C-alpha cells in the first residue's frame, strides 16, 4: 500500500475512532480520574515531528489507546520571540504560518475529533513535501475555513503563538529538541516513539487491549544525542529519513488488522 493511501486509511480510522472515544469513558473510571496526560510539543515543518504525528501518534486512534489519554498538541517547538513580540521560527515564515494555523485550529475547534484530523491532514502534506497545499484540508474534511482564517490573519493567531511559546518555554526540564513528548508530566527524551508503553504504565484504569502487547517501556535517557530522530536548531526541513528510519516508521501502521 502506498504511503499516501495508508495515510488516507488512517485518517478514516481517526475520524471513526476518535468519535467513538468521545462517547465512551475509558474502562476503570471516569475520564477525569483515569486518563493519562499526553502532550506533544512540536513545530509544523520539523520532518521528525510530522512523521511522528502521521506515523505514530495517529496510531492511538487505531489501536484504542485514545480512550486512556488526554491529548494536547502545542505547535511552537524551537521558535523564539524577537523584538516587538515577533515570533521567529526554525524553518522560516512558512513554519510560523502553519504553527499559527494549527494553533488556530485547536482554538477554533476545541473538540479533539476536529482539530486532530485537521492537523493530521496538514502534517501529511508536510511529509509529502506539499505543505503549501495545506488549505486543501478544509475541503477534504468538509470544514468551514472562516474561523481559522480569521484567526491566523488577525491578532488572535499572534496571541495564540505567544501563549504556546510561554507554555513551551515553561517546560521543566526545558525542551532541547522536538518532537518533545511528555507523558503524565514526565518527558520521554529520545524514547518518544515508545510513548504508548509509558501511557500504559501510567494508566490506572483497566488498560486497553493494546497495552497487553506493548511490554515495559525502555529506560528514559536523560541526555539526548543529536541525529537520532530529533530536531535541533539545525534548519533540517530538507532532511529526508534514511532507509532504516523510513522502514521503521512505516512498519508502525500495518496494512491489515493483524
């Protein structure tokens, strides 16, 4: 199955699964008592971030782990504020635009069912090297673009960017690269791709079936090494994954139900 077809299939699964998760409480308790906090700090044009969202994070809707997590997306990453509260982004103006667009989507559509599928659509285009076609996601998903458009073109979008910047800068310990994944208040450092195992370990309710096969999470490395699936301040938007990396991320999403 081609990568684009696989992502289309996953998007359909996301739409169905997240709707079901919104209707049903997780096993073992109320959502407020049992769900594990899962936070993703990222930037829109970071290739590792986009692949993580598309090839890894979307999997929680397919395998049922969404019922156990309270997912928050924070689109800011390695950006920083310069003079006059202007935001400068690692991968340039296009990234600042898409960070703000995705922040506006979260603000306009607080329902995870809506803003995640939109962000997933945009990041799929980033993976395919077509990020400038991001507005096509409105039509693909049948979403009215007005609230998001008014937001990112106006003062609201700038305020959201600054808000997410403050939230990112307040991280303890501070983030040193993206994607930066935090489970139940604890950063996973370079083990972020194994986030599901950490969620299963932290979950206090009856765990979803997927937790039976994930096993124990690996030991978290407190010191990260460059070049292993993370983005530093290196302007790596043009970096393509090597063959081993591409095989690894694509294998996360099987072609069938096995």
